């Protein structure tokens, strides 16, 4: 009896110290193999240290041994949801280095494909975001709409995710005869579906409560951590490469860079929904005006870059993606470096989530739209 | 008093947004013909993949068991991950000249990333992408295939 008394008395004095919890590497809401070392005090998150490298595949090193067209097919596997943009970055980098001007047709098709990928990527992000917060319905609705885009890819490019559609100098194939019709049908349908996204999730009271004023990221932090894409633009950081350094057909189209300064989870969410509307607008401007012409310029059988350093950046669905190639004049590069948006965005997580509850950490992580192979590459 | 109004107002608004969402889900429950799900594998007979779908590398043969492959090895060079091995042999043609020909076109399906570079690079169009996607086998060694059929030879008039 006295022992029990002692325990009860001493339990009053139990020191609620901070403790460390591993979130991941197999946590379902990290959508991949990501480990966060979370320092907790009760339910409150104090500090987050992301640990990466669990699925590091050494793509940059592999690139040193293969030729430029072969590098493109590896970039599919980094940010698989933005495969077109990643492909395009390498293709543009090689074209700029060789000073090859691609036909207008190629530019138009590339831009349409980029925006379709962005739509598909944001759709997947939207449904996963709902799922992370416990709304499984959104998961099916998002995937349903994404399926139409994947069908378009499959018909024209031959694959759904790892498309490998861009080659240095143009495209792998011309567009499929059904392409324009399919895209227009999809847009018509999707413009009816997108308001449903708002009704299902954006206006939902539970969702609002869990995202409004949660996960604040200031403009200064966004810039100093290099947070790009919709996550950075939610904090007022104007970083859209499509606007600031236009490539392909982006100089020809009218669209807005969606910006907001509130910096919380809901803003980042809202910006992606707005971006989908902008993507639809861009595709609509281009789809009927694809100029006639070749779908690729003839390149040499073995592509050799001149000696030097080349850099090209593009806007993927997650932010700024950069390719940096150092060439020593051979058919394979001396060194390739990829600047992936996911990596920089992930490390700002500590700034956003510190001080919030651990359940909010999942919501905040969702708004960053992380793709793990993009981080680990 | 205001606090009470606000309290019930929030509840009312909350319920309303929930009902808005449920209206949409309800709409789909009662219009099931709009579903996009495919009944795979029941629909196997009618399932048709797109022409360009990249399922595997195949080498088409004509009715005389002839293919278009010269054994030049360009596909092997273009493959980023060594999925193709070309074993060529020397044959003596009818006019007495020695010529290179394909002995075995070995294709490792298990390593292939379906990038289409070999098909694009082949000068004679001897290999194409097939639409079959059901590649599951019990034994990994079954994924290594010889694309040129036994006893096949190169079709007449194919130039290197
Ligand atoms: S498949 Fe084509 S590229 Fe490959 S060895 Fe035969 S002819 Fe040459
Ligand atoms: S599709 Fe690509 S990976 Fe597969 S065999 Fe051809 S070149 Fe190699």
C-alpha cells in the first residue's frame, strides 16, 4: 500500500520533458520514405529535423555515365508527377548549349504538356491533401479526373507517368490525331468538376478550421529557405519561372502569377486551386493554335555539348527545377546537378510547423506537396 | 445573446458546408453509370491499350519467319541501362560475301525502363514497342527474352 502511495505522490512530480519521435520513414502521410525527427512537448511540435536519403538513387551520378538523350529518361523518375517539366528542363538545357532553335510546334506542344502535367499533379495533390485530413472521398474524385489526363499522355507519349516525351531538339513523336479533341473534351468536363473541389473540400468547415492560420511562413523565411512554387507564392514570394524567365510558349500566352501574402496552409491550398484555373486558361489559348511543322529538328546521332557550364530552370508543379550541366566536350556530361524544388521546400517545414500540434504537422506537410524521389533523387 | 447567436450560427454554417459536400457525393451515388472504373481483369478480352503504349520491346516477324534486324547493335548502344545485348555472327550470303547477322537479340525485360530510345534509334525499324503489360512471372530468369525467333532470318532487301 505504501508503495502505491509513493508512486502516486511521485507521479505528481513527473517531469514532462521534451521527447523525440520518429515520424516515418514508413508513415502513410509522408507519401514515401521520408523520416522526420520531431521534438515534442506533449502534443506541441518544437522542432523538426527532416532526414532524407532513404531512397536516394544516385541519378546525378548516373547521368555522368550516359548520353544526353538518356539523361532525360532518368529525370522522369525524380519528380514523377512533373515528368514533362523535368524532361523539358534537360532538353532545353541541351538545346541552349548547342544553340538549336526548336520549331514553334514543339514549343506549343511542350507548353500544353507542361500545363496538363501541372493539372494532373495538382489534382493528385488535392486528393491526397483531403485524404491526409481524413476525407477519403476527395481521393477518389481527384484520381477520377486525373485519369483523363493520364489517358491523354498514354495515347500521345506512350506512358502514363514516365513519359520521356521530350528529346533534345523536339519531341519523341508527333501528337496523336486524337490529342486536341481529347484535351478539349477533358477541359470542358474538368471546368465543371473543379468547382466541386471547392464545394467538397475548400469550403468544408473542418478543413477550414484545420488549415486557416496554421503553418505560417513569412516572406523572409520563404526567400531564405528557397521555397518556390505555390508554397513560396503563398507567402508573397513572386518566383514563377514561367513569368520571370519565360521559356517555350509561355511568352505568348496570357496568364496570371497567383500570389498571396497570408502564408498559411489554406493560402497555399487556395493558390494551387487557382493555378489549376490558370493552367486551363493557358491550354485553352494554345490548343487550337498549334502551328504546323516538324515535331523535332534533326540532331546528330551522338550529341556532344561544347565545353562549358549550362543552366536551365523551369517551373514544375512544385516550384523551380534547375538543371546544371558541366560539359567537357564529350558525349556524356562531366557533372550534372539538379536543383529540385521539393528539397528546399521540405526544409522550411520546421519554420512552418514549430509551435503547432502534431496533427497539424500532417496538414502542413500536405500543403508543401512533397514528392520524395524529387527530394532524394 | 450575441455569443449564443454566434455559437449556433457556426454550427449551422458547419452543417451547411457538410451538406454541400454530401450533395455532391450523393449525386454520384445515384448516377453510378458515370463511373470511370474498369473491371479488370474481367474485361481482358475487350481491353485495348493505346497504339503507342510502351509495354515491352518486341521484334515483329513476317509469315516467313523473317525480321528486319541486321545485328548492327545501335539499339544496344542507345539503351541507357544495358537491357539489350546483341550477339552477332558472320554468315556467308549467296554471292559468297561475308556478312554480319543477328545471332541472338537478348532483351532483359526486368531491367528495361520502357524509354523507347532503342526503338527510335533502330535504323531498320526492326524492333517496336508491344502493348502487352502483364509481365508477372514466377521466375526472374523468364524475363530475359530472345527477340529473334529460332530459325528466323533477315528479310530480303534490308540494308544496313
Ligand atoms: S534491332 Fe535494329 S538497332 Fe538493334 S541490332 Fe537490330 S537492326 Fe540494329
Ligand atoms: S526501351 Fe529503353 S530501357 Fe528498354 S530496351 Fe529499349 S532502350 Fe533499353
